[in-house]
């Protein structure tokens, strides 16, 4: 079995098994390159035994839960590897929670979550892979989830 070896980094995060072609969306979620303070490596369309995939490696940064939830929306098969001192300290698959709050904008302009009131967007997750969500308030289902991530 051919498996890509990810070059070792001292500390940081390796996001593996990103749906092929979605690495740039993952970078956007992470605020890269605007919010850049360390080395970032991207591999696009890498062959693996599970089909082609993208890989993103961010040095000196561990992801926050909200960032992992956003990644799960566009790359539901992704795995997050936390590297500390050259070793994989934690490895887990992304998994969408049953509700996501404040990370996707509702596509319905008259939805209460789009008023200027302090109402955070709230979606029920009805399918995890491929991700499908519906608005808690107006039941609108956004078709272009990746474009609506806040
Ligand atoms: Zn709505």
C-alpha cells in the first residue's frame, strides 16, 4: 500500500484526507494567508488508497473547535493530527455536531438570524457526509454551504 509520508513538523496541525480540491477552502476557513504567522504547506490531489485527497499542514498552530466544525462542513472525511514535539499527540476525525451555531450564514435574507439583532445563526445538521444542514429558525437549507461559512 502506498501511503504518503507527511514530513515531520515540530509543533502544529496536519489536516489529512481533505476532499480533493477543497484545500483552498480549508485555508480560507483558517484565515490563511491573511492571518499568517507560521509556515503552511498544502498538497493538492495526492493519491492515497482511499482515493485522491488534499493535505494542509500548519506549523505552530492547533485548531479551535469552531474551525474543526467548519472544516467538517466542507471536508467530512478529514482527519486532524495534532503534532507536538515531532510526534502525533492527538489524531481524530472531524465530526459535525448535531447543531452548529454561529459558523454559517443563513441564505434566507428575511431569516431572523440575518437581522441586525444579536441572534446567532443556528443550523440543525441533518446529514454529516455529504453535509446537509437546515436553519433552526426558517428551515432553509443552504445549497452552497462552503460559500456561507462565516
Ligand atoms: Zn434561516
